[in-house]
């Protein structure tokens, strides 16, 4: 007895879904490996040696101001080992600093006049990248597992891909 058209469409969609999940697993796995390598590099790289300190804004020169981001140059007074310093730093932030406001800055212990806005640590960035890598790899594997385990899931994946391909010429 021959297969019905619906059965052929269902099986074909499921095969397409399985193929798509295999490709997604390879791409997701590759992205996961790349992100993990970057995270390992950041975890093992030497810190830039900057020291964090609080400073007081002495002067502000606005370069540009948009609704959510302010690009300005600040003159900041701060104390290092009992000695007062004044330095300039550029800042692109969502927060507006006025004269007299407290600001977190980092300075180079070898040259305390060299300052910059406080930076996010490399280790925190590495941890975030690690988490994203695990989510990407885990999501790709979960999709692969689901298409192999459940024929209906695989068919839905394949049907969604088919519909996206067929609808693409009609999109703006």
C-alpha cells in the first residue's frame, strides 16, 4: 500500500527538521567552542593593573548629548596615597555627571595622573561569555535532541522552515 501525500509531507518535514537541527548543532557547538576559548583567554590574561578610586567631578565639557547617552570630558579630583591629583577622562555614559558629583575611576599605579572611568573586570566579562556559551551550546543540543526524540517536533521544525522559505518573497 502506498503512502499518503500527508504522510510523505510529514516525513519530509521531519527529515528537514532533523537536518536543520544537525546544522544548528554544528554551528552552535562551533560558536560555543569559540566563546569558551575567548572566556578562557580572558580568565587567564593578566589584569591591566589599574586601581579603583572615587573622585569628585571638577568640570564637565559636553561633547554630545542624546536622550540616553552622554559623551563628555570630565576633569576629576582624586586622592592617591594621601596626595591629591587632578586628571581628565572621556566618558560615554547613560548617567550625567555634574560638578561636585562623585565618580568611580581607575588609575595606573605607575602613573597616577593616567585615569579612566571604572571598567568592568575581565573576569566578569569572561563569566558572562561562559554563561552565553553554555546557553548557546545547550540550546543547540536540546534542539538536536528534541528533533531526534520526537518526530512531531522535527516535523514542526521542518514545516516552519518550509513556510519561512515560501513566504520570504512576500515580505518587505
